[in-house]
């Protein structure tokens, strides 16, 4: 027996000993994690002395936190070499649980800590596994081969057809384009995108935008290839070689609690940013940036420039301008600021990378094969007039940052940079104002980049230039200019009167000479064929005019070549020939196919609701097909990658073009005869069905007469079948007649 001295209560020790408390003890027992699955061994740590320990641990913890694997410096243990007083180059990191350790393992293994050190992670429990390895060799079992779809399988089409995508209502369709008998739908889906679709620059992927982010599709079955989680994304931009992608959303990034974490997702440090850079192959997020809206002279925010980041043609760098301050260039794929510093340029407004031409690519391939240094990238930027300093255009090499050429400009209102697609020329369109600032005119400052010291040709114009376009792989350009007083008037329904002019480089002299001017037009858009030579002048976005003019700038080039030295006697620009005029009411977009043989025009419901749809024309302006479709939004040709044929192979094809054309003509004739045979068989089947129906009706009529008791006239005796003679009539029609005088 026991007595409580305070309350005077008496307890029976024997009764208390019989009570079982095991269930309560098990429920409230403190559980200790005695395993070591939450500990990782991190190799690749810089070797330091103890004076730098705290700084290193803080930096390592910060890197882990950026990847969504937070850890504290006190949870890290660094082994030391007491004899040398240095660390051993690795550390042990303890996480809260095994799940956090497994996530950190996936996120940080292979992480580049700096230029000389890369993290390699292993579980602490794997140490014994690696130490006590069974050294007896056993042949591994071969894994079953799972073939993957070729993402460029469409290039192997036996008929050499191109593809295009249309977006109408909720339905996205991918079409084959060719001869009428070859046009068909390759794939279609409903609800495939929430906003719009876009091809990657080489046509490998089709991108669709959703509320959750972006998805890439490809292959013959159009399976999903990659996804990028950027909620409420609005704009995307691919790098030229399809290695990277940029996404932008008007809504800043927010990372709620419980959201997935990892290299493919946003982390806390990305919150508030709008722009994200992604690696397409891995789907990993590389870096995020805030949007920068430039300010106008009156202090108001301008519309954001897109693309916000600009790629170098070889995918090695991506640049971003901070208006008025600097150009920041980042290395890919690390997205580290090159040389740890930006290009500090007071007042900088914009810049453009120089494209790589075919010659540049060949030289780069030869340099790599020979182990020589590859030619550097170039970029051009411009700064406005500040105080007493003139406006300036500068061309530099990168990454050496060597200035190659500068040009001072005066009385400048605005500049725009246009590189020719082979990087041979740079045109700076300079909008200048008079001293009174009451009127504006335009000058074209053209840098001849391939020549020594970058000589500059100036083309002076009296009017404002609304559009400028280089001929692809050529030495010509086209401009649209206007002196219409309604220029800049945002009122609807106003169509400006414009002039279209063509210029060409004069070999030997180095200046650009006017070929021809087409006055009194309403054209506001220039669209060159990807192959050059042919150009379309379109009136886009107007409610009153919608003309399309098709022009050939080398119509009589064979005659000019035969004339040789005497061609200078002919009128300059005589080769420019008008091929045809067409009309697509309320046209909003015009785009050439990759072959340069067809032009597609469309009227999008995003701009208006009048006769939406699309049409396809040949290079002469002949309409091939037209579709009026309600709620039609988008038409995009599928791009093609650069040819793999060498220059010599391409020249051989051109020389033997007649042999190839003979083969194609035979295929066309065979197809046409098959179509004719099918048409005759169909007509014969319809006639037979008609005759059978007539006989059936006559028999039913006779039966009805017999039932009513009427006299049925005997059937006339069928005459013996006579031999039928088919007569074919050929009609000749003279379409065009040309007389040519041949002199002996």
C-alpha cells in the first residue's frame, strides 16, 4: 500500500502494476531517424583553408537553395587534412529527411559551382556499396531497343511536299501542300492550344500555349516532346538553332507553397520576374528576368520590345538591353554574364546581332576541323543624341568587344537596324528632323561589312520610310516611302498613298543605285521570296484596300547575261516585271512558303470578323485555293532546315534541271491520265445507274397498270445492238501568239 502525502489518498501498488500502458507508450513514443539516407556526400568542393570556411559554406547553401533544396551551413561537415591545413575537396550535407536528400541529389548532381569546380553527389549509404564491390564480371543483359520517332521525318516525304498549320475556332490542323491530288490533312486535334501555335525556326517542333505553360510536339504521331511550366504565358521565342526558348507572361511569377520544385520549375528567387529562359532538350529553367519597359521623352512607358532577349546566330550568346544604360550578354547554356560585366553604353536604345551567312558557316566548319580559332560574332547598336554628343551607330566584335566601325549621326529622331540575312550589309534607317523639327525625312546609312574598314554608303530620301526589306541572299533592297500628311494618324479607315522603290548595289563603285520606283501605291508591306528575285507588295490591315502585287526582278536575266558587257547600255532596272495583281479582302497576313513558289494570305479573326479564311497563290499571282472559314485565326508554313547539299551539288542540279523537269512532267502526265480515267469511269457508272433506274421505273409502271386492269402494250422488240463508234473531238484554243523576227 502507498499513501499520497498531499491529498492523503491511498493507492494499491499491485493494482497499478497490472495496468497495461503499452498502447499509449507506442502512440507517443519519440521516433528517431537512425538511418543515413538523409546524408549526401558532395564532391567537387574547392580546396580551401579554414579562414574561408564560413564564406564557402554560405555560397554552397545559396546554390542549393536556388535549386529548391534548402540547407543550412550548420548542416554541412567539411573533412580536413590536418597536415596541410586544407580541406579535402568534399563535404557531408545532412537534410531533414530522405526525400529532401533525394531531391537535392537530382537537382544538384553535375551542378557547375564555378569555372573550375562541378558538384557530384552520392548518398552516404552508397559508400559501402562502392567500396565492397563484387569484382566478378557479369555480362549485362541488353536492354530492348525502343525506336524513337524522327522529329524531321516530314522532310523524307517522297513527293517533296511542304506542310502548314491552321488554327480555326478550337481546332488545329496540319496539312500537306502540293498538287491538288496531294493536298490532305496530316493531323488535327480539337482544343490543342489555348492561345496560338508556333513553329520552331527549323520546323522541328510545334509549340502550343496553355494556361499552365508551353508544350512542344513533333514526330509523325505528334507526341509531346517537352513541356515548360510558365503559367499564363503569352509570348515565346526560339533560338535560331532550336536549343533554347524564351517565354514571357504579363503576370509576374508567383511560387505558392506546395508547388513542385526542381530544375524544371520556378523557385522563390524567380518571383516577380516575367521572362524565363529554358533549355529545350532537358526542359530545365536556365534563368529569369524582369520586364523592362522603356520610357519615352514625356516619361510615359512604351510598349515592351519583343523579343526582349536577342540570340546570336550560333546560339552561343543571348543579349538583353537595359535602355539608356547597358547591353548585357549571357553565355549559353550557363546564362552567366559574359566576363562578369555588361557593356556600359550611355543612352543605348537597341542592338542587333549579325547573322551568319553560308560563307561564314563553311569557314567556321573548316576552322573547327583544322583546330583554328572560329570567327567572332558581331553586333551593332545605336545611341541617341545626348547633350552635345551626336547620335552614333557602332559595330563591335564579340566576345572581344573590339570596335570595328562607328558613325556619328545628327538631327536624329529614331534609328532602326536591318542586317542582310547573309551578314554582308547593315542598313541603318535614320529618321531625321529639320532644324525647326516641323518635318521628318529619312536617310539610309548602309555599311558594307565584307569590305575593309566597313565603307558606308548614304542613300538620301525626301520622304518617310515605312518599311524596309533586304532581298534574301542578294544585293538589293526594297523600301516603301510616303509623303502622305495622314502618316501617324491612328484614325481607322485611312489608307496611305505610298511609293515603292527598288535599289541594287553597283559592283565596282560600291554604291546603291535606284532600279525603279512604283508611284501612287497603297502597299504597306514587302514580302520577299526566301529564294530572292520575286517579291510581293501587299496592302495589309486596311478596310478599303487589299491588293497584292507580284513582281519579278530578274524577268529577262537570260537576255542580260547574253548581252555581257553591253548590258550597261540598257535601261537600268529593265528586268523588273509585273507578273500579276490579286485581291484578298481584308488581308491581315502574307507569308511565302520555304520553297519560294507559293504565297499564303490570310484574314484573321484576331483583327476583324469579315470573311475570315486563307488563300494560296503561286509566284505569278494565280489563285490556287481559297477558303472562307468562320473564326479562322492563324496560318503558318512549316519552316525547313538549311540544305545539306554542298555548293557543287546544288550547281549540278541547276545544270541538269531539264532532266529532272522531264521526269516531273512524266509524273504529272501520268497523274493527269489517271484522273481522266477515273473521271470517265465515274461518268459511265452514273449513266449505268440512270438507265437501271429508268428500267426499274418502267417495270413498276407496267405492274401497276396490270393491277388496275388496264391494257398493257406489248414491249417493242429490242433491236439488235449496233456497234457504237466513239468520236473524240479536239478543240484548239490559241491563248497567246508571239511573233519573233529572226535575223540571219
